[in-house]
C-alpha cells in the first residue's frame, strides 16, 4: 500500500501564528480526520499542502509527487464555495471541463441529481449547504485519487451528511485513493475515519488510528479524593469541581484492572479535545 500523503517537517509561520513542524502520513485506501478548535491551523495545513500558501519549511508529497504535479488527481473542497456566485450551477461543469483533462460531464450531472441541485439556478441563490454539495460534486467529477476537504459536511442535514460519508467510504475502497477531511462534526469522523490527527495551536498533539485512540483513552468520573489516589501516569488531564472530579485516562483497560472499583467510560473525540484543551494537565 502506497502513501497518498507524506508531510515531513512542514512549518508555516505568520506574525501571530505558527503551524508545525508537522509530520503526517496518509496511506492509500484510508480516511484521515483532522480535528482541532477554530484557529488551530487546519485550513492553513491544507492550503500549505496544496501550495496555496507557501510553507516556511518542510516537504509535501501528494500521490508520490510534488503538489503542483498532482493537481489533476486532487479534488478540493474548502470551507467556502470558490465559484463565482453569478454562475449557474450547470455552468460550473463547462468551466471545469477546460481545467481538468479527466472531467466527466455525465458523472457531474449524476452528482447534481444525487445532491438535489438544479442546474439552472445561480450559485448566489444556493444555501451554504447546497454550495457545499456543489463543491463536492465538482471535486468528485474529475475522478481524483485524493480528496482534501475542509469542513466539507458543514451545513448539511444529517441524512445528506450520511450519504456524503458513504461516498467517501466508497471512494477509498480503491487503495490508490485517500481522503483528508477536517471537520468540527467529530461524530462524522468517528463513523468513517481510519486515522485522527489532532491540531492545537498549530501543533500536532496526536495522530493515530482512530480505533486505537478511542480504545486507549477513557473518561473517569469520581470523587476528588479518588482522583488524588490515582497514579499520575494514567491521567492525561483532569477537571475538578467542589465535590467531584473527572479525568481523561490513558491505557484504559490497564487502568480498569488496576482500579476495578472506579468507573471509566469510553471517550468521544469531542471529549478528547475538550479534556486536552481545557483540562488541568496531570
């Protein structure tokens, strides 16, 4: 299995913000979910990968080559629709057919039908959710091998989000294909992602297989006295109130064997983020 994304030592520096250094690998046939709070650097990372913003340092390889050489095989959806709002929906296909050699007019029409988009409508008439659907249709219609998606499911209703996630799963059934998707809707990533990368204030705090992350960590709810007796090696971060406490625990199964009377629940990606950002460090 080849790697569709390889990032080594990527750094992007601004006056008030610095991203990196980032090391990241996404193998073919997989979906990587990129999580982090607003301003963590997710969009900066994607733009740096594409060369939209020039990295200050580091190397990026997409589909085994430099990003500029791979553009034909990359589908991109950014947070905002980048098409002129004065175009009609169907005109997008005419424009992009001159950009991508592999543009498939019939496939684009199929996606418009699937996503409930009317070709005669002007883009300015579309809601945010409909614009995201149009961007997704355009990203998929030239049959790319790599999808880079920034909040691509934002503004979509749960039924449509589920259909889009199924599209992504079908896309990576070919092991030459991969998806990187940043999203605040972590429940979507829990459904489809193979890997999770967590950015916080420009730093990559963790990157691992999603299942291994969710199996490794747990949420402990207990009294403050009980938490004080726990080996600090298990505690990633904790939050205390006047009478109780809760903590993010690593090595969950081992912890349960060591402290059988304490209850540790599975943790969600949302809880993982909140604990690490807001919790008191062990």
